[in-house]
C-alpha cells in the first residue's frame, strides 16, 4: 500500500465531531503513555540489549535532524534523550521503557545519529554495522521512526538506511514512520512540496503488507505531536478486531 501522508491539511476541517473526539482521546491516551517513558539501559553492542520479548520502536536519523528534540517532545520531558554537544559523537543505543513500571509494555530505542563528517572513519564503520544489524536482525523491533530535516528531504544516507530495512518494511514485519522535522520553518507551499517528494521516494518500499506513514513534525511548535504519539501507541497496542 502507498505511504499514509499527514500533511498541513485545509484551513478548515470537515471531520465529524465524533471522529475528532475519538482522535483527541486517542492522542491524550498515547501522550500519557509516552510521558511515563524512563531510561532503562544503554548498549554499544547488540549482545548487550535485553533478551526479553518487549516490542521496540527505534528512532533513527541524521545528526542534527532533531531526533532528541522529537523524543523529548513526545515524552513531554526536557532531557530524557540527550543530544551530544558534538553531533555524531553519541555511540550507544539508549533504551527507554514505557508502560507500567512493574510491567513495561514497550521500549523506545534511540539509535546514534549518522552522517556527521567529524566522526572518525573507523567509528563510523563500526556504528553503521551495529545499526544495520539492529535494524535488519533485532526480533523485538516492531517499528522505525526515521527523522528527516524537512528542509533537506531524504538524503543519500537516509536512503541507504531505508535500504537496510526495505525487506522488513515491505513484508510488514516492521512498520515505518518518516517524520519531516522542523516543519515550523517551512512555508505551506514548501511543506506540501516536502511531503510530495518524500512520499514519492517512500513509494519504492510500498507493498500490500507494508505500513508506512509520513508526517510533518515540529518539536518546537508541537506540530503532529498527538498524531505521532497515537501512531506509536497503536503499534504496540493494536485495536481489537471489530
């Protein structure tokens, strides 16, 4: 199926009040769930990650794409996710537990940013392999949130990362949500163009089983915050069949 796109929308909405109320309730529930996120552990190798079966959602993106800001906005905490003072220097997978403290129901995995030129080549290569192995092999991985600077669009490195996960996304094994960050810095026309360009690129991953989403996001303006939280909550708390 084609990517589901959440864009700026018309100036007025024709959504039925009941549907709007349901969406608002889902967003509030999801934001409350996300607000309970807490640091669990950090790992520099895959064999240091927990071996339980909790579903994981990975956050990935280029250095300076706004990944830490997005996580902190979603959990409504100021410093759960740390952005290194030197972009590209964070070289660990940081895991956050969500759900009841005594019985978490999910984890978010904050993967190192990529693409910063000042990082030593050997470290880059090592982390590229760790990230590729995590994205391709981690059985607990249920979904990926790829953060892309909306002013730059999908770069070659972003596309390379998508190549790592193409098979798992295409077959529906792993869901994908691409957030075009810093959307508050775009005009309406530029936002629509950014969505169209990203949607066309993501169409290459589409398949009958694929679950791919695309949305504008701004941690500063809180654009898309409730919708994104509801999407991630739904990935690990699927609605019962009608």
